[in-house]
């Protein structure tokens, strides 16, 4: 379905029912699958044949959604995971074992930062964190002989820095390593990082892809474009004894990375999606394009409205012409960025809390990027594990409010904001 537009592929890609089959992707709620011969099952275990034999490694419902997301991003394959955290971890571990080094943007989701800074460092990986909008010289200087990948977010959560994808990709490739990009906030509807040189894309599908806050999940998508045979990635180019010595690049070609992620790391870590969650995710994906259009138009209206209120200290939204990232946003996300904005209420942390507690339509929740408008104070919640210096590097102040603008009627959203500000 590559010839269709992305909004059509949101609905149709990944699953094509045959004559008399369900029109809607069915839930195959089974852990295992029957075969008539031990030989056939053995070939599946040896990766010599395609098919499903255990849902941890593959399932018809999950497979269809993986194919849909791969089509949306323009990749050769995808792997659904149990969470966005699992996707971030597996995407790096797949090519960067203990002793390896990662160059990483510091302005990433707090949970991802903590995963890298704490847990994966304890697993033996090294990380160098840089400002998302660092210069080419600063980025180039961060590489080491053992660097195996670069990790960044297209649009950072919650500081909303627009990453210069072409700069990051060009620099990573000059050092012989891939660029991994978390594309959760823009989604492939608004940005396709592979177009700008990224090699691997991840998402927390819990966010806009689902859009209804009903399932937790993640996904890794492989572009199929990176040359793994440059001597830096033996896990992909040398025999894997746990599969009788297969070499992923030789047996699976452009899909070597994503096949290894599934057959090695998913096999051993077990952070798989469930068929039911994949089904729910697919329902969200079917309306992703129309929802993103509404999220973006509503968020831009809210951002412009807040700019005019004298109780607001500052507003950050890349769609605003006043944003320092407006030019990059137009380059990488010309049709809109996302529904998330950040701003500060005059009076600092206490005023921020008062504003949030005064809202009636919008809710204070830990979640972001679903169809309901919600707010959060990142410094005391999602990023509370960061110290003051780390908060500064991530672009998060004590007065910052993250508002995820939903798809309600814009007049109702603006009225809710105004009544709360009026009562401060």
C-alpha cells in the first residue's frame, strides 16, 4: 500500500482481509500455534521459515499492527513492545552491549533519561548527554571510539525543542553509527525521520498513536538503510550461536536489525505487546491523521491565546512564529508539530499549581497526548528524579506547565483556561 497517502494507510495498511474474512483486524488471543510436524516447528525455531509459534515472538494481530506502523514510517519492519520504555531500551541494547557508548540528547522524556542515566549505566553502557540544540562542533566532540549510536527525540518532551535531524544524522553517519529517533510527539503523520537520515525510529504508542489512553505500548521501526557491516556491530555480522550460527546481515539483509531485536532481545527479555493491546492500538491508528490535525490546530490556538494573557510569563510552542524553533519546525514538521505546549504562569511553582487545580475541563494527570486536554507539572512529576542541573539541561523550569491540548471544541478549552487564570 506504499502508493497510498499516509491517512489512507492509517486505516488500511498492515491487514488485508480475504474473501469472507473479518473486515476489522481480529484479536488472535492465543499464546501458541499448532503445527503438523516437528520438522516445521524446528524450522521456525531456527529462523528458516516464517510463521507464528509463540506470541512472545509473533502473533497475527501484533504482526498486522507492526506492518501498519512500518508502512507509516516508511521502514522495512517494526517490533511492538510492552511500553515506550521497553522500545527505547531494546533499540539501544540491540547494537550497543556492555562497554558501548551512546551520544544522547539531554532534553528527552524523564523516564528515558533515567533509564539511560541510571539503569543502563548499571548494565555497563556509557552515555554522554548534550543539549538537544547543541552545535555541530559540540555534537562531533562527544563521540568516542566505542560509540555505537546516537539517540534523540524529534520533538523533545516536555521542553519542545525541535531537533535538527539532518545535523544529527550526518554527524552520526560520519562516525559510522546510526541515529535512533524517538518520534512520539509528531508521529509519522507530521514527521517521518527516515526522510531526514534517521536510521531507527521509536515511539511510545501509549501516546498519540493510541490516542485514547487505553493501552501501554511501544514500537521500534527499522529503516533498513544503515550499513551494519562496517566492523562496529559484531552482533549483526558475526554468527549467533543461539541460532546455530546464523549471521543476521547475511540471512535477513536490510531487516537484520529488526529481526535481531525480535529473535534475540524480545526472545530473552520478554517485553512483548499483547494481542489485545495491539488491537486497541490499531483502532487508535485508524484515526491518527484526523486527530493530529485537530490536536495541532487546537494547540496553536491555545498557544496564541496564552501569549496575549498578562498572567503568563512565557509560552513555548514550535508552531508560534515567536519560537526559536519555528524555522526547524517548518522544515521538519510543515503540517504541524503536536498538541503539547509548555508555558509558565507568573508566580512560579505555587501559581502553576493554582492554575492547574482551577481547571475544570482539563485534568491533572501523568499522561500526555490523548484526545482529552490535560496538564502536568514536569519538575515535580515526570522529571522529579532529575537534579537542578539536569532539569536545566533538559529545559525544564520550576514554573513549567505541560499542557496536552485535546480535540475538544477549542472555545471550551479556551474558556476553561481563562476562568482558571482569572481566579489566580
